[in-house]
C-alpha cells in the first residue's frame, strides 16, 4: 500500500516532484551519501589493485566483482522483495554490505589485503547492494504517487550520478592523501544514514489473503512472467547488449587514466567525475527526451553518440578532450539506462515488480560484468586503445538490433484489476490440490474466426504470464463455431493467484475474447482436478485433507472468464 497522498499533485511530471514526499526525500538523500561511499570505495579498490598488480585482467575484475552479484543474486533478491516486507529486505541487504565494507577497511588497516581478497570483499559488498536494488526500486511506488514514477526513476539515477560526478574525485583525493584504507572506512560510515532512513520509514504493508510463494516458485514465476512479456523481454535484451558493448569505458577507466593520459589516482577520479557529470545532465533531460522522441529513436541516438564519444576517448591523449568526451558518454549512457528502467517499471504489475526490476539489473549489470572480463582480455592482447576502438565500433553498430527487437512503446503502468470471486467448489480442496485443468468454451461466428484466433494468442501470453501452463485453443471439427480454451495450473492455490494477478489491460483482453461469444447461453467454464493414475486414496481411513489453507475472496465479481 502506498504511503503517498491520494490526491493528484500539480506538476506531477516535474523532475523534483517526488522530493515533496518526506519518506522518499529522506531515503533519497541518504542514498546519495551511500552512493558517494560506494564510489569512493570503488576508486580505492581499483587503484589499490593497480598498485598490487600490473595485470589488466585483475584491474578490470574489480568492476566485475562489484557488478557480477547483481547478475547472480538479483533474481532471488527480486523474488524475496516481492514475497516479504521490502523495507526489512532493504535493511538486511544494507547490513550485508556494511559488514563487507567494514571487513575490508579493517583488513586494509592491518595491511592484510591481497588481490584475491580484495575481489572477494568487493563481491560481498556487491551482494548486499544486489539484494538492496530490487527492494528499494520496487518500493518507490509505495512512497510516491504513480504520476511521479518516471521522475522518481530519473531522480534515483541522478542520485547515483551526482555521487559519480563528485565521488571519484573525492575518492582520488582520499586515496592520494590517506590511502585506500580511508576510502574503505568512509564507505562503511556512509551506509549508516541510509540504514537510519529505512528504520524511520513506517511502511504500510497490505496483507495478502493468500500465503507467500516459496522462493523457488517465486523465482520461476518471475522468469515465466518475463518470458511471456514481449515488452520486458526486449528491454532486457537491449539493456544487456548495451552493458556488454558499452561497459568497456567503465571497466577500463583506470587504464585510460594511467596509460593514455599518464596520470594518477586524481586523474582517474576526475575522469570518472566527468562521466558522472554527464550522467546527471542526461538524467535531468530524460523528461524532455521522452516528449520529443520515441523509445527506439532515443536508444539509437544514445548508442550512436556513445560510440563516437568512446572513439574520441580512445584517440585522445589530452585530459580536457577526454573529459569532454566522457561527459557526452555519461549523458547518453544514463539516458539509455533510464529509458530501459522506466520501460520495465511501467510494464510490470506490482506483484512481480521486484522480480522484473531484478531481471533488469541482472541484464544491465551482468552485461557490464561479462563485458568487463572480455575487455580486460582484449586489452592484454591489443592494448587499451584497441579495446576502446572495438567497443566504439560495436556501439555504433548496435542500433541495428532495433530492426529485429524495436523498443516497445512505454505506456501507463499496469494497474491491478478488481479481484474476482472464488468459483463455486463442491469438492474438498487444499492449497496443494492439483493439477487443475480449466476449459472455457466460446461460440464464435465463423466470419470472426480469424480475428478471435489472433486475439487468443494475446490471451495465451496473459494466462502464461500469470501462472498457467499447457495452454491450447481448439476448434470443434463437427461444430466449427465451438472453440475451447484449455490450460493447467499446478495447484489450487496457483489457480487462485492466477485469477487475481490480472492487470486492468489483461482483464480488458479477456472481455474482448468474451465479446466474440455469440451463443444464447453464457460462456461455459469447467474447472477440473486432474487425478494422475495412483493419486486417489481409496481407503475410507485415508481421505484427502480438508484443512482450510485458502481464505475466500470477499469482493464482488468483476467479470472475466478464468
């Protein structure tokens, strides 16, 4: 349940509108400090690695260690965020990151850090932040009104990139003056304001009438939803490709400063600051870009601009020209990332929002992590300049993907439809009773057969997104007007979840299918408990359990045949 006021807010689309909500403002400001600490630690870790080893592989693996957990842990983290109180999940995640940062600071103080240990502890910090990401991002809509969601997404990007524009320079100065241990300790301290802000947020959790899913099932449900949602699937593929190709400039930044510009930690910090400044500029202009360009046009323009900027960085030996190119690269990188993020947030309903955002994080950060590993290897073979030029060429070619996978149109967020009444049941069922088979009979005029069949493919995706499997549509050969839709649900509880996961647009799709029904009798729906051979208990003293695991829905029927 949202803590935001229900009345509409003037100028809801303004970039600063979400900051009018006290809880969002408090957490946003605290996250700004936390992001600052993370980037300061990143500078310290990357520079410490360059001092411990001359291997480009090891230097690039610092970025991989920080980003790989997002790819590995985001999906379970998103499922956990959807299953439990997102505020508590965020606090636990921050505690993990704080423990990793504190351990790194203590070991560095005693001069016990090795390259492998540094990577391991960076991985631990990354694990905490990987769990934090889906919980926080899927909580944003609980803190603000839905009209301000795009602005809130942009503000979260701005928070990170304000820190990026200042943090690396500060990190460079901290490392240069006090060593990497000071950077690690400062990061640990800057987690504390965010932990305090999360404690102060009194989230109003809306209780569910159904028990939470188990972690494994919740992860499968999230993957199933994304697989059957073409718009989200396209955004994830484009985000991952952008991460793999464009991640070179992020992963190789320390080597740009050291080998191309012949600078030190301070030069590295300034270059990262230029990239971060550009990202802030890009985030501030997201609203204007969305007004003037379609999603596909914007992503293509960003890719072409970034390709040119990366090529300029590769060919430049002047710090000023490199910094200007990085400002451009940062701006278009952030615009593309924000377009992907907004696309996922507005496409996913609340019940699966954490898992969808986790998949987005895994795609983007996983692309950067895998790309960083590959760019490090290429740098060892051909040098920094060659790797960046290859990255630039691939980025310039990447808009061709849009011919195959064009960016979907970004519309309004899928709001949940009104809950349906439970169907009439005369057989004793438990939550685990199943599999359940549902058959829905439609009588469709023969001249409407092609249009009905085409619509039912969209219905199929809707059913499968929400938990059905084995979907089919069949036409009676002796009565061509009779069509039968058939699908399965693993258990009775899964079927109840499916019935009430539909968004308003999905419920409207079901009503369009019902509108094709031309018979005088209403649509016939059969719900059958499938009994595999050997599953029925025949003895009187071993009846099926009839514990009341599932509570009834106490609402009015809202239409729909499911």
